[in-house]
């Protein structure tokens, strides 16, 4: 196994760090493990392992609506899909 000698330092907003670390804790990993996972995925996929793009107007409007406490929320993706099937 390779030794872990290299170091990464980055400045990040405290609120973002705390929010992410709360999620890492829930899934049982450390920040370091999450960063290693990200780097592994970048290497395996040959790029960023998710889409990096600016949301379109419909997506921004939907996010704004939810931020304002409006719109419909779902507990799971399955609930969302069921709602979409019932709309037909």
C-alpha cells in the first residue's frame, strides 16, 4: 500500500465545512476519507465525477420556490416518481 505523504490544504467557509462534516459523520467517514474518495473517482473517471454546470432558469426558479417555503416536497425519489405517474 502506498504511503500517505502528500498533503492538501484549502480554505473553505466554516458553514460549508460543518454541513459536509455532519453528513460524513452520518455515513461514517472522515473528511480525509471523503477527499480520498473524490480523488479516486476523478482518477477512475478521468474527470470530475459529477456534472459541473450552471442550473437553467427552471431549476433556479424551483430552488427559489422551495427556499421561499413553497412548492411540493417529497420524502423520497420514489414518492416523486409516484406523484409524476399520478399526474398523467
